[in-house]
C-alpha cells in the first residue's frame, strides 16, 4: 500500500499550492490532484452541493485511483465536508483537511491576535471560530470574508494596481487592526502573500496552509507506516473541466509546468 497515491482535491486549481508543498516535502510520493473546475468556486455554493461534490471526488480518488490518503486542499470543503468524509471512510484511509493543522499551529504559537481571511463560505461556516473558541478560548482573533480575492487571482490580477487596491481595501478593515499574524485561509491566497506582506511591511506573520498541511500529512503517513520509498510514475493532475489557458494558470499555482487532463465525474 505504501506505493499507492496520495489524493488531493480542491474546488479548482488553487489547491495546487498545497500539492506543491506536499511534493516538496515528500518528493517520493505519487500525487493525484483533482481540481473541480466545473463547479468552482465552492465558496459561493450551498453546503449541500459542496458535500455532494466532495463526496463524489473522494470516492473517485479512493475507488478508481486507489489512493492511500486524501487531502482536502480547500478551506470551504474542509469546513463543510470533512466530518462527513472522515466518518464515511473511518478505518479505511486517513483524510486530512487544511483547517485542523492550522488550528494546531495557532494553539502552539501563542499569538496575541490572529487574523483570518477566507471565502464567504469558509467564514460563514464558523469552523475556525468554533475550533479556536474550543481549543484556546482566550485567543483573540478576527475573521473577515474576502470573496473578491480568489476570483481576482483566478483572473490573473496579481501584483498590479487592481490587486493592490482590493488587498488594501480588505486589510484596512478595522476588524483586522492590531493583528500580529494572519491566516491565509484559502489556497489561492499564497499567490498574493508577497503583496499582503508588503502591505503589512513584514510586521505581521503570514500563516499558509501548504507547509502546515504537508507536515501533518508526513506525520500521519509515518505513524501509519504508509510512506513511499520511491515514486515510479509522474504525478497526475486532473480537472473536471479543462478550460482554455488552464495549464498556464496551473503552472502559476504549482510553480512548475504540469499537464492537465479532464475527467468528468
């Protein structure tokens, strides 16, 4: 089973930032990435639809691709579908979301005030709020829905006047005053991490899901004795709707050129 793949899925190609971090930390593992581009973005979908899409993709990755572990590389799907998926596949394959590892980092780090920016779906799910209130009730935090950011990044408005204006508009909201750390709780957001850091002049620590989730996955695979010693085939990158220029955008998120194939579920 060690040679089997790790399945990673997201609502689109933003989760490639998580896949890239996993590939960097665990280069011997074979990855199968599924981007549900036909239904993106999840942040504006109903919880029922998000759970339906996530369940169908997970079933495909486990039953068709024989994956030994699943990473939900999407904050919205993690917030809404993780509990259902974990219960459905308990004892079969480990399922990791992008939220719990970040909560564990916050608990261990003792920040003064944590800011959290995400899609509307993630913020309205209250998952970060509920977990922080339960784990560290004295932790001061602020959450802000930033729904334009993912679309802005998808449309390649990055490192320009438009992105600068939108980022400044969101981050200047009074609710984020006095934060010393900021969770980029959407897998698209690492692409504008430099812009966000520039806005704060490096005085706010940015917390990105990719490296945190990769470390958590490594720990679980070690514990379950599932680490692979050698990757025999190339990683697979699948989308549910192969739109024009998607491979160019995928390159941007993953960091290197990749080949996408379309699979309709």
